[in-house]
């Protein structure tokens, strides 16, 4: 299996912090005459790793808040931020995703600085260096995730706010550059990650044929993951998972689809009633941290160092299936979906039925706890319909926030952006 767990080797939290916090000083010394070219070259991997690390470090909080905003998670603890997100009660300036957005903005700016430093040190060799491919890929994937989660954002330091669609278009451009750099550097793993990211960006922009073509180029078994370890643990595990803090758990709409009530199990496939191994769940009749809600735990990530998939081949096959359906090839779409189901040990989809429902269901299963559910509800325009279907007066469909607002930290310090609630976006259903 091809699997790319982000940064090569073990990159400690301290190294990432050095690369992030000392970006301006890492290659600056008091006596440049005594700092050799070899020394400069040896320092560059920390810079490139730092860019990628800045992208990875908040993937876990992204997954938690996207799950709470969508119909995957509900608040089961005592934290107001989780409660507000779950019940869609925040506004610009109070979004709990501000820290995540700030981290990704740092990754954007750090990528520009890193590219400049690599070019100054390696000169003509920089364009063909794997570190440059790593930086370009990380920059493009950062724009992709900002465009998926946030309704507006700058795409350059101290730049104007751009719409989510403009940010996604920026991702396409940066990932295209990353693909070319990866090819020149002889690092196909960065090229695959960049092209898979570009496939997703094109899908979200409505370029279904282009998305399918990119997706088809990603080999089966490829996965690019956000890396966690004991120093930088997976927050999905430590804050929302059984045997840890249970501050959030699967929303009540899924409870009757859980196969077991005595520990580890799986959610049932809605079309066949079979256990779906792509959706592992843990429930042992336990009440969550709020002392009243049954805690149905995700069980995809079980230990603190567990990595989170960002782009992978199964997600690419889903893009191909959706593109086939949208072009009128329903049989082709069904074949792809059934192949994925067969790999997971689940019987084929029933004849007939809504292909949109099938695609959304398969996307839920294949990308469970990867932060994609709200992205799908939003782009299919079914946020209100989905939440109205809950018959839950605490989570009505009308007026449901569909994307997070831009961080107010950026508006506070960016002269081109007004720190004004009335001028900032916060789309609702």
C-alpha cells in the first residue's frame, strides 16, 4: 500500500516549533562568515518540515469542529465552544475555528518565506529540490482546507479577503505548481498528494471532468495523512473518544444504526443493514462527560499518535463516481461505488434508489471522521433539509451556519480587511 504520512522521519514538536517560531531567524547568524553553505543546507529541512507541520498541527481540531457543525457530532461535555458550534450559535469574532484558521494563515505565510529561503540557499537547484516540492504541496493543501472550511480568507500576507471559491482556485494554482515541482524533484509522493488535492478543489469548484481526470491519476492505496505523535497528539482522540474525555460524540441520528452496545462495533450500512467496517464505533452503555448523554464514540482513531487521512485514493474513486453520475453515467458511478463497498466487505447497492443519496452515503462511510461531511452537505445544498430531518428543536435546519467565519485576528491586524461584523461573511442555510 502506498501511504505517505506527511513529513519523512520523526519530526518532533520542538523541531516544528523551531521552524514556525524562528522562521525569520533560523538562517540568520551573528557571523555569516562562519556559517557554511553546508550548515545552511542542513537547516533547510527544518524549514520545509515546519511548513508541512503548520498544515498538520490543526487537522484534528478541524475534524472536531467540522463534525460538530455538521450532523456527525453533538456536544456531550461542558465546553461552551463545542456547544455553540453544535447548536450553530456563534458569529464572526466568536468562531471556535479562529485558532485553526490562524494556524493555516501562518502556514501560508511561512510557505512563502520558506520558498524564498530555499531559493536563496540552493539558487538554481532549488526548483528541482524535494524540499521545494514539499513546501509547494503544503501551501496548496493549506488553501484547499481553508476554502473548504472558511467562507472568506486572504491568500497572501496582508492581502484582501477572498471568497471561499477564490481560495479554492488559488489552491488549484498552487497545487498545479506543486505537481510540476514534484515531477522535477523526482518525488512522486508529493505529486500524488498535490494532484489528489487538486482533484478535490476542482470538484468543489464544479469542474467535475477535471476533478475526475486528476482523481484517476492517483494509484489505489495512496494516502497522504496529517501526522500526530506523543508530543502533538490527535485531539479527536483525547477530547472526544471513549476512554478519554468524551466532550463530543456521534449525533443521536446515528445511534440506532450502531451494531453493538457492548464495546467496539460498526455502524450499519443504511442500504443493506450489514456492518460497515469503514465506520468503527464504540459504545458500552456509557454516559458522556455531561452526565446525561449516551456517548457513542468514533473508533477510527484510538490512540493519541493516530494520523488523520487528508487525501487518499478511496476519496479519489468517489470523485470519479460523482463525476460519472453528473455526466449521466449512473451505471459507471454505481460500479465504482460497489467496488469500494466490496473492498469493505459490504454488499452492492440496491437497484434503483437515488444516486445522490448513494454518493453522499458512501462519502460519509469512506471519509468518516475526516472533516468532509459539512463540505458535502453545503455543496449539495441540503444543510437545512438534513437538520430539519432530525426533528430536533435544538438544531433547526433554517439559519444553520454552513461555513465558519474568517478569524477576526486577521481583520484586527490587516489594514485591507474591516473588523466589522456587518461586512464579514457567515453563510447560513
